[in-house]
């Protein structure tokens, strides 16, 4: 399984990557710190899933990244992982084609 992880916080990105690789033997996690890097990676390899934050540096945030991905090429599932747990973000993510919306730090006890 190939995963594209788009997250600007290096520490959090490494934590998520480690957790994913621990649970998905043989998995590949491509990392991008911003949407431009993510779009470049998408041109080179199609991931099985994209995990992205909303708050990304540069002129393209995670919501705009979803729109770009949905307008181009392959259509992998996209999951938002963010601190921005607001109804308007959830609605916009769904409208743009995100498959799920997870809040960082949320517990499923």
C-alpha cells in the first residue's frame, strides 16, 4: 500500500508515518510538507490513499489540494487529518470529495 502523507509539522508527520508503517507491513509512505510537493509526488506515483492536513504552508491549503487532486488523474481516497474541527471545514471537505475527516488528538476509547 502506498500512502501520501501531506503534513507541514515534521514531528507529527514522522509520528503518523511511523504508526502507519508499523501497522502496514511493506507499506510505502511518501511525505510532503506542502500541497505543491504533494502535487509533484502525485505526478510520479499514484497513492492508494492521501492523508492531508488542512493548514498547509504556501498558497494552497488542504482543501484546495483536494480540489486539485479531484480535477486531475487518478482518484485515490482522501482523508483530512486536522486540528480544524469546524462544521464549515467538514462540509467543504465533503463537497470537494474528501472521503473522511479526522481530528488530530481525537480519541476513540
